[in-house]
């Protein structure tokens, strides 16, 4: 038996088209990494 949320996540899709030429800057990545580091976890 598979939990409903897992089933939904396995079947999700995105209808967005991403531009593979665009890159995330290192400064933006550093902010994201720090935000993840400071986020609550258990």
C-alpha cells in the first residue's frame, strides 16, 4: 500500500519550460544554502 501523498508526488509534472542557458549565480546559491541551513528540522 502506498500513501496518497507519495502517489501524488510520483505522478506530478511541471508544465513550465526551463531555459537551460540561464544559470543561478553563486551569490543566490549561497543565500539558498544559508536559508536551508537555518530552517527548522527534526
